[in-house]
């Protein structure tokens, strides 16, 4: 398991330009989210009553916000914008995954150093299909959970303690999404294999390999996930104590570190799958 993590880091160093591409992609996506929040949430927060306004003003503000979330057309407009952005992300992400996986599959087997562009041309269809299935499976619990969480959120406008019953649902959804993410990741490995690019049989066989070696799969995910949390904690703590230029540099550096960690996780899992599939 540790060997696969080391080999994964070696692959990250050989594909550092893809990490830079992921960084730019996340930066652009974060900018759009920032602009959306700035235009939708900030004006609402500016209307929040001050400390000297009294409890009645705060209660009226919460009641108005609760009513606006349900009926106001402006809220629906922002939801449509968010949905369009998510759809665009769902179309772009598989293209990047196709280039990355093709580059990993053909590393040291091609004259091209990192055949990223060719990977997009060859694997965009299976990657798009698998990403669509992944998104569908992740959103499937929303049919049952969203009404419950929405009701809990409406109650939480009056007291934060009323939000506590919704925490188990959110945690369960996160764990479920974590499982689906790793299941689909190994299926993408199999679908992008050189001996059967895009075939369903390769994806199902990769899933079988992941289930047979579930312990190292979970071990790699937990070790690199824990390291990611430590890095996040270090950057967050440092940004609290450092101000000025140093703090700004740290804030701009963390997204790059996050992209490197995401790529490291994929490469480590890829080396595990590759070693087990070759041995089989």
C-alpha cells in the first residue's frame, strides 16, 4: 500500500502540467461560485438587522427569508444559474479525466510524454457516460433527503439547535458519495485500459478488482485523505496567524496543493489497480 502511494507520487511528478491544468480549472470554477455568492447571498446578509435592532426585527428577517426561499422568483433564477454551471462542469470534468487516464495508461508506452489531448479524443465517450452515472448515483438520495433537509433548514431559521436532526442525513450522504466516487474511479480505470478502451467488461472487471482488494483501496484513501486534512489544517491555521502578503500567498497556494493531492489520490489508486490487473 505504501509502495503504491510512492509510485503514485512519482506519476504526479511526471504529470505536473495536468495538476496545473486542474488548478486553473478549479480557480475558474471557484471564481464563478464566488461571483454567484457575492451577487445572491451578500446583499441578503447586508439586510440582516444589527445588534440594536431588537429581537422582533431579527424574527421578521428570518420569516421574510424563509418565505423568499419558497416563492421568490429571484431565488429560482439563481438556482437555474447554479444548475447550468453544474451541467457545464459535468461536461468538462470527464474530458480532463479522459486525458489524465489515457496519459496514465500509456505512460512510458508512447512517444508522447503525456498524450493528454489524444486521450480526450479517444476516451471522452466512456468517461462522459461513467461521469453521468456517477453524478446520477450521487444525486439519487436527494429524492428522499432533500425534502427532509429542506424542512429542517426552514425550522433552523428560528433556532440553530433545530438543525441537529439533519446532521446524520448529511453525514450519511457524504459517506455514500465517497463510496460511489471510488467505485466509479476504478470503473474508469478499467474502461480506459489499452486492451479494451471504453468497454463495459473492463469497467466491471476493475470494479471486481477493487472489491477483492478493498483493504488497500480503503487504506490508500484514508492515508491520503488524512494527509489532505493535515495540509488543509496547516494552511488554515497559518492563514489565521499570518497577515498581509504572506497570508495572501498561502490562500492562493492551497488550491494548487489541493489539486496535487487529488491527482496523487488518483495516481495511487491507479497503480494499485494496474498492479492487480496485470497480476491477474
